[in-house]
C-alpha cells in the first residue's frame, strides 16, 4: 500500500503519509488515501463515471492540496467517489500544471461501507517532498 495512516499526528483529524516513485504516483496514492478515509474498500468503487480537471499553481505542494480538495468537492457536491486513473504534469511560465482523469461512481450506501466524512484537507503540517526513493506527502484531513 503506497500510503499509511498516522495515528499519533492529529487527535481530532486523520493524518496519512503517501509515497510514490514519481509525482503522478504520490498524487494518486494521496488521492486513494483520502477516499479510503471515507470508504472501507477502494475496490468496491466501480469506474462508471469519468471526470477530468486541470489545476495550476506555482508550488507543487499546493497543487497536491488543491488536487485532494477536488476529490472532497466531488464527494460533497455530486456524491462521487473518484480515483485517479491518469495524472500528467507540465511546467509553463514557472507554474506547475496538472491534468487529471479520474473514474469512480456515486456513493451507494448498500455497497460502499462508509467510515468517516472528510470535510477538508488542512494545511497543518502539510508536506510534499522529494526523497531519494521518489516523493513523500504528509497530509492531515479534517473529519
């Protein structure tokens, strides 16, 4: 599993560390961790609906923050549980650009065992850093 939940970081929230060999992999792992906080079994999410979006920021860590916020937004606004299928990065004019293709389905309470509701991604102790093995992200979610 390319992410782990960290129980000693936040008492009223949920923290996780995600890893990946490159940026698309760490973003996808962080996205899966965010959805996994809400849904017990990620494999129960069928890829029936596709959403695409693009984001841009001059800071990679804020790009990850905004990416995770998009997942929470789709869950709140459309009851969509989405998982990253493809993430691409470009750099233009000093900004990092992300294009994402996500697939999933509407929350089905009879098939998706719910855990807790994620209200937001927080900036508290938020971190994205390059390591010798790739990338690591540290995220705390407000539940």
